[in-house]
C-alpha cells in the first residue's frame, strides 16, 4: 500500500564565527579545561556577536539546507523554527526567517520545547508534509543560548553554545514499510511537574526580563538517561524497527555521560553515535540538526540509512524520532 512520507532531502548547519574555548572561560569563571572536559566532554563552543539575532543563524542554516536539497526559497511553503531564544517576544522567528529568505506567503510559526524542540518540530511538520499540505518545508533548530547564561554560575555557563541547523522535508511516496525513506516513528513526552530542574527565571508575563538559565544538573542527568531510553524504545516500536538496527544515533548534545549512558542502556554501539558536543557544546534545539549536518558532510551518514534522534530539555520535555534518510 503506497503512502506519503516526509522525507529529508537536504540538511544544513551554521555556527557563529566566534569560538570560545574552556581556557577562555577560565579567565573569568572559576573553572578549568580539565574540569569541564572531565564532567561534560565539552572543549569549546561558538558564540554570536552582539548584533546577531537567532533569525540570522536560522537563515544561514536554511540556505545551506535548501542548496543541498536543490530547492529555492520561492518553493518553501512551511517554516517551523524550534527555539528558546527568539529575536522578539513576537512575531515568531519563523516569520522573520520567511521574510529574510524571501519566501512566498505560506505557513510559518515557532515551536518551544527547549532542547527537545527539533524533535517536536519534526513531528509537527510531518502532520503537514505527510498529508500533502506542504510540498517543501523547512524545519529549523536555532538558538543563542549564551544570551541566557549567568556567567558567574560555572555549573551552567560552561555547558551551552549558539548555532542553527535545518532540514528540508518533502513528500514522497513510500510503500508503508520500514524500508521507506522519511520519518517513520515518534515518541514525544512532557512532565511539567519537573519544571524546577531546568528553567529560565524570567519572562514577559512574570518579571518582564529575559532571565538566566537555572538547572539542577544531577537531577536532570538522572531523568535524562531513564526517560530518553524509554522514548527511544517507544519510537522504535512506533516505526516498527529494532533499536539495534539503526545505522546512526544522532542525539541531543547535552553531556557526554548522558550520551554514553543512553546508548549503553538501549544497546547502541558507541561507534554509531554522532557526537559534536566537544566542538559545539549544548546548542539546545539546534544540536540534533547540527550533528546530523556534520555526519552528512563528513560522509558517515548516507542516504538510505536508518537514524535515531533523541532529546530532552526544560519543561521537562523529551522525545525521539526514527527516520530513514
């Protein structure tokens, strides 16, 4: 039985030019390269210029993804941006990206699920593309997380960086089997009772401030390994595949110990894990598409391969997705 699938036809990423190493941070934060690497696996991160809004990062990533897909902005009819760090309270970053790219009138909106945002956005986009309501969609994860940092808090400020990643989704016919290209299965979760574990202490309808990121790291780690592992198994079941059959594991780049713990718990060989954490740090909703872009560009990730994506972020939110590239 034939059916429409949402197929990734292009991937692109963008990182700001400025690189901040652990040694750079140690100049004004009570930390060291050794301390950060041992606990997180992070060696450096990218940081935006003062005049660089998140929409600029999203636009650059989108341009690269469109070029990879052989598409142009005038073909785009849907833009979904996953971000926590919007240019403005409103309008949505997606509409700003639409304007800056020169896309025609279409559908454009943001998704806010923090680090899980890209997986959530993929699921939302699938509701358009696989139902033939979009012919060419941009799904973007873009963040300027360094603007949420309290630079006196070494437990959080060393963890995050800025960047953007984008995929182009297009409808293609499949046979309704696991051999089809496209998005094959999802598992999305949220637990609002865990808000105090990871949040920003500001907002337009509370104190009118941007606020700073606050996190209980040990508790987040404990929930991450257990919850993400469950979502991975559920997403694989939804797709009708075995976790062990995936060619590449493309996780949210939060902490090397979390990546290793999840991979071990669900039985994924460590050589199948795409890791960019050491170079990018945690770029929140941008981390998965940036890691995917890296894997495609260096030749490891190839068309036809089975990929497993996962993330967990503030809320708490978490989720997983299985797709065949």
